[in-house]
């Protein structure tokens, strides 16, 4: 037998463990604090978030400092980027740097507005469809399938032709078509959550349908909704750019990124920078939103816990 | 009373241990800090022995065996200690050598057989592929061996089962297939991690019988990880009780069930009702909850829940006291200096 | 029987789930989850319901708690027929009949604090507001052994046993008289199971609660129940006082089920003989009109494949459904 060392008899006295029984050991961490930590640990997503904040800030501030985006200065037309015109000038001598940030305003307003509307419609539609289930769900989802079967761009174009170009019509056209994926995702989430025992428990307590839907189901879908919305913003930016590019966008002299790119096409040979800057703006913004969306997905995914 | 029966092979087992885990420490590194999932665990297993590792969730029983198999999650790491399999230190083998060893010399079956089988291949496909790879047999021979293995685990009409996909089988059948897969290369050790937990009582009884039968027919050493004392009692020669990443008591099955020397083991035994008793007795639960392994207690991990806590228990971690032949308990109540009054 | 009218009386309860067979699959087949179950529960007793997965025990519990609409039969609670009440009509009854769920991880809303989870019932039934509400939450949490500061925590911060305590607190806060306990301990660790079982027993004694205790762990059911019902494929096969059922099981299924319990004692385990059942539980889809146990029954004879056995009283208070009793 091994020797275990001498222990004074005093140490064999009974110890009172009662005071140690109940203590707060870990800090109180809410789900959202946890999400934030995971998001901030993801350096790429953090950089994307930073880029988006920077773009939005520039879009707000720079047009205030340099309000002139429309007057023509033929004496400085088609200047390559230089000290006074950082991004050069276009064929009418307008400063591209200023116009890019004005364009950012339009592109971002359109993207945010369309995503917000698609959030509201999609969440409600998907939520009701998923929660109701049965025949109503089947009918609502077949309707989504039918709308889905028509290429979205096609009827965005139809709407634009019908309504005429303009900020409102673009937002309208985008939002009526882009809620479909949101509705499907929310419905899928709700269907899954509906089977969880905490929904049963709530019903056993006598909770009403609207209480279950808005107090339990929706908050638990929030993560997915945020991810889907973040990922739908770049699509809205892209579609808007595409529409403007084919001449269905914001009317001149105002311009979104798509319009800027479209205008510069004719001068591509002599002034490629006129295309490069708006195109990069579109690409970078889309990239940032996509990366952020992916980061959010990872941060919100409860399976990663 | 001492019901210990000395197994015939005990003397051999003393000399060469098949598997010798010594002072193993495995930790998971999370953003909150180091979780000491396995903290200084020593376990040995002899040839054709059946060892039960009993513990609750978070006791480190599965992590110990996953460390042996070197199948830890990405943030988990063997911090120190040795895992000697026939004298070879598994902790130091390369991933390639380990891959060769897994399945061939050490087989493992898991709690959820559905997730351990590949859903897009047939049972036959998976078995044959595995046999061909590990034993270097040809297609035909591997197939024959697969059918033979399926009948070894008592699967009716094995030739037909070969063509089925995992989802076509019930839980009990899947567990049999997993067992067949783990046994097909005649491993020296079969590690069964909660093999019956997901199954119904009658199916659980079938699987326990199967393991018992395989043990006597094939002579494989079995390590059974479970939280169910009933399963251990029916199957194991030796038992290790784990708590908060440590072995608190180990000994023969009879030692653990009839003369437990650690308050946790005693508590576990008292908290399960014995259905044979007619008189209804109130259950004696262990109060409180297991410790947070991020901040394990300084002394004995069980001290906050123990009814016999002494001052020493809070200050020092109890070593494993040898209380009988092959029976150890890490509790200061077994210290030779313990005054009779305590 | 000591009281003339049981607290809960279930007659010929049926719950069928239609099974879709695709778009043009023809007539849908039925999953007969609960098929003709009759039982009654006296005030203050615990009726245990055991059976293997898929036997319909959970569905019985949920249908009695009217989380599902029954497909047939009647459910009377305290003399009132609640079989066809609408969800709105059921709201006052929800204060009387409560549920405790199996999975301590999915039964609590992960986005709500403990206080709000427990407080939800208070809000729904308008029982208290403001400080009184907070006080009630504190009191009920204390009664299940949780402290004040636990009320601001989220479910993921608790261990399984603590979560189950929260689930019990949620059921208790409306002061019910009948609780359906749907496998409340099967997801818990052994040392915690006894804590929860003792707590349930204490509450039963203190508040005169009546339990329907659903489980697959036969030894725990034996411990907590006054009487026990054994279910197989949607039907009750045997129902008796718990000591009677364990001491003198009559139905071959009960016999094999009891013999399959792992005994935490090596010598007894070695000595005990198991009645092994062949195969596994058949699918509950389109079950045959004769004895459902016939495919696995070690005593099956030709009559078993022709007529369904009647669920009858074979001894005082001992019911069984088998042709050979």
C-alpha cells in the first residue's frame, strides 16, 4: 500500500459546505451577447461590418460636404484621377468621387428599403403559412411556387416599364418580388420550431395563437431572418444596378451606381476608370454584405454553441 | 460481505495490460477558458476483460475513450499522460498510424447508430468496404465475411440485409450492424459508448445479451461506457466510476456494487430504485449539481455534494486509496489516519 | 374505489394521425397512435404509463391535456366532458391540467429568461401583475429549489436537472390539480432523477396533486406510481396496482418488459432469467384487427391471429388484454 502522508486529525473535522452551495459562477450572458462575441471573433466578418459602416457613413457625409454632383464643367471633362478629382471626371466634367457617393445613397436606400419591405411581407407570409399549416399552408406555398416560376428579373422589368423609372418604382418592383425566399425560409423555421416542446408547453398553458407566433416562434426565427435579410441586400443592390444599367433606373442627372456604370460604357476605351470606380463600389459592397451575412449565420447558428 | 470472485486470467492481466491509460488529462479550450474534461485518469484493461465506465453526463467517460481513439473535437487536446495499447503510446502515434489502428485493433460503437452509418450507402457496401480496406481481402471474400459478421451479431437473413440502407433498419438492428462493423476485423478492444441508451428496454436487453454472447464467443475485451448501473451489473467484470473528469472508484463489479467506498458511488446506488423491493422507500438523491469543469473545486470534486465533507476534502484532492485487492477509492474517508469518530 | 367519481375518466380514447402518401397517393393510411384506451385516475393518485417508444403513451398524455384533438372516445375531467372543447373554451381548464415535458432542452424557449418562462402562465391567466407577479415567480422558483438570481438567466445557462425544475415551476405556478408528466426524468442523470422524483412526490403530498406519469424507465415508474398501465402499439395491454403488476404480471408483454429491466446488482442480474422478445415493435401504420402483440408473443396461438383480446378485469383492479388469462 502506498503511503499517503500524514494528515493532522483537525483536518478530518466535518466541514460546512452550505455556504458554497449556491453562487453565481458564470457571468450572465444573453444569447445576443454570445452572438456578438462570436461575430467579433470572426475577423473577416468584422472587417466586412466595418466596411459597410464606412460606406454608409461616406454616403451620408460626403454628399453633404460636396453637394454639387450635377453641374457640367466641360473644361475638365474626362480627367484621369488626380489630386483635385480623386476618381477623375466624366465626359461632362462632373466629379466621379462625388457622384459615386451620391450613387451610394440611391443604391443603399433602394437596397435597404426593398430588404425591409421584403422582411415584413416575407416574415408575415411565411410565419402565417408555417404556423397555420394544413390547407392554408399548401395554398400559400403553391402561390409562392407560381410566383417563383417566373424569373424575378422579368417582372421587375415589367413593373419598371409599367410604372416608369424612379426611386419609388424601383423599390416597389424589388420588394414585391424579393420576399419569396424570406417567406420560404421563415416558413421552414416555423415548421421546425412548431414541433418543439416549448411550443406545446405554451399551448398547455393556454397561450393564444398570436402569442405563440409573436412571442415564441418569431423571436426564435430572428437569427435566420437577419441572415436572410443581410444576404438579400447585395441582391437588391445588384438588381438595381442591373436595371439602371439597362436604362430602367434612376433618371438623370441623378445616378445610382448602376447608372454610373452604364454611362461610362461608351468611354471605356479612353476612360476605363469611369467604369472601374462604380463597378468596384458595387462589388465591394456586395462582397461586404455577403461576408457579413455568412459571419452572422455562423454566429447565430445554435449548433455552433 | 465480500462476493469477489477472482477471475482466472487476473494473474496474466497483471503482467501485460492490453490497454493502460495513465494520468491522462484531456482538455477542451473554449472562449471561457480550459475545460478539464478528463483530469488525471488512470485505467487499465486486460485481455478478454469487460470494463464498465460509469458516470453521468460531463463526467469525462466518453472523452476518455475518445482520447484513446484520438477522435476528439477540434478544440480538444490530450494535455498530458499516456495511453499505452500493447505497449505502444497512442498519444504519440501519427494520424496515419492511428487510422490503421482504429477499427482494426480498436473498434468503437456509439450511442446513436443512425449518425454513425453513412445514409447513402447500403449496409453491405459499408461493411464490405471496411473489411476490404482493413483486412486486404478481395471483393468476394470481403462480402462473405460481411455476411458472416452480420449473422454473428444475430441479424436474421443477413444476405438480404446487405442490400438495405441504414434508414430501412430499426434502432436495434442498426446497433447490431454497428457492432458487426466494429467487430469485423477482430479488434482486441471493443469500445461501446452508451450502446443501449437510445434503445427501448426490450431491445436494450437484446443488445446486452448480444454483447455478453460475443464476449464469451470471440473473447474481445470490451469497454462499456454507460450511465446505467443496471447495464454494468449484468455485463462487466471490472467497473470504474467517474465523476467530474476523475476516477472516483474502481474495482471488480462486486466491489462496486456490494462494498462501495466512495460516497458518490454509494449515492448513485441509492438513487436508483430496485424494482424487486415491494416496500416503497423514499429515494436518496445526491443533492446539488456536478461542478463546473471550467472552475473545478480545489479539493475533492464531489465535496460540495457530499454528506461527509471534511476540511481536508476542501483543501486537497484525494488520491486513489487502495481499499482492497484491485479496489481503489479516491476519498479521504479511506485514509489510514482517519479517526474512528469521523 | 374510494371515491365515487374519478378525477379523470378516459373512455375508448382514440387518436389517429393521417399519413400523407404524396400528391396522388390515394387514400391516406392511418397511424393509430392511440387505439381504444380506457383508464381513470383517482384524485391524489399517480397513474404510471409505460411502454416502448411508439406505443402511444406520449400521445395519450397530450390528448388528455387536449394538446391534440381526440379522434374518438371521451375524456371527462372532474365530471366535465372536455373531449370536444375548443381551444378558447379550454383556457380556464389549462389552469387545472398542466404538463411537464421530457426534453429539458427543447421544452424551454431559448430566447426567454427563466422569470418570463414561468411568468408566461401568470400573464396568460391574468393572475398577477408587477411586484406581485415577481413575488409569485420568486416563490415558485424557490419551491423547486432555484434562487432569485436564476430568474434573469436564460435556459442555456442551466444544467438539465435545473431546466427540468424550471419546467416544473412553470407547471406549478398556475396551481393545477392534475399534471401530465411526460417522461420528466428520462433525459436526466441518475443522481438528478431521484431529486426530481422526490420533488414531485413532495408536491403531490403538499398540494394533493394527481399525476399521470409517463415513462419508459420501469423501475422509476414502479417507485412513483400507485397504479401502472402498460401500453403496446397504441393499446393498453395491462393495468394494475404497481406492486400487483410487478409481483404478478399477467400479460406476456408485461412479463417480458419487466424481465428486461437491468438490475443494478451483479448477482441478481446473473441469476435473473430474461424473457427475450423476438424482433422489434411493428409499425403502427394500419395495425391488424387482431391481437397486436401476436408477432412477438412467445405464447401466441391461432386464436391470437383471429380475434382481438378483450381488455377485461381479471382480478379485482387488475385488467389485462390477452386470450389466455
